[in-house]
C-alpha cells in the first residue's frame, strides 16, 4: 500500500514539473506589453562565460511598452545589443550609449493568432508530459499486481492518479486561458 503512495507522489512531482516548465515557456511568449522575462533565455559573453543578461545589467520596464537594459559596465552595451539582435525576441534594440531600450511594438491580429497557437502548442506538450506521468504510474501499479498487490488497491491507486492527472490538466487549461487572454487584449 505504501509503495502506491510513493509512485503517486513521484507522478505528481513529474506533473508539477510540467506545469513549471509550461509557466516558464509561456513567460517567454511576448504578449504585446513589456515583460522582462522575455529576455531570460538570452545569454551574453562576459569575460569568457555565457551568463544571463540580468547578471551584467539592470533590466526594467519604465512603461508598458518599453524594456530598459542598463549595463553595469559600458563596454558590455554592444555585447548586449548584439545578443538581443541575434536572439529570437524579434525586437530591434535602440542604444543611446548608456541604456538599451526595447520598444515593444503592438501586435498585429495575425501575430496574436500565431502567439496563441504557439501557447497552445506549449500547453499540449505539458499535457503530454502529464499523461505520460499518469501512464507510467498505472503501468507500475499493474506490475505490482503481478508481484502480489491486491487488485482493489491497484484500482484505487489508478483512480487517485487519474484525479491528480485531471487536476494538473485543469491547471494547464487555466494557464493557457490566462495567456490567451493576455495575448488577445489590445
């Protein structure tokens, strides 16, 4: 009986990790307003090490349509600018010699639909991970039946894993709904 609890807990941890990954992936999808997290994936060369932008500069959002990046060392301004241009952010940086500004352009209707599609794709990946965690737990329970676990305990454990699965699938749907609303808001 205790083994089923450990398997359920492990499955829930995998499902929770899928939600965490989805949340991170959705944060990188630009929704028409300034969000410093869209720069999280960009790395810059800092004395031979590849580090996140936040390790070499202050990143702020002075208003809803602008991200300001102020490097701690003036020599880094061109390195930062080049890294942003080479990234998949899709925004051209404006450099005034001290601060790099990223003007977040308003999204076209077509681009909004593409971003919603991308968000749904990320959501589907998370759902697949959650389903895989459920499937692996159920397969484990079936093996345990062959090793002597009573079938009614196995069925109860399967039901419990299904409830956990359903809870995490709902979380994915909620995150996607929230992101779609954010993207489609003009």
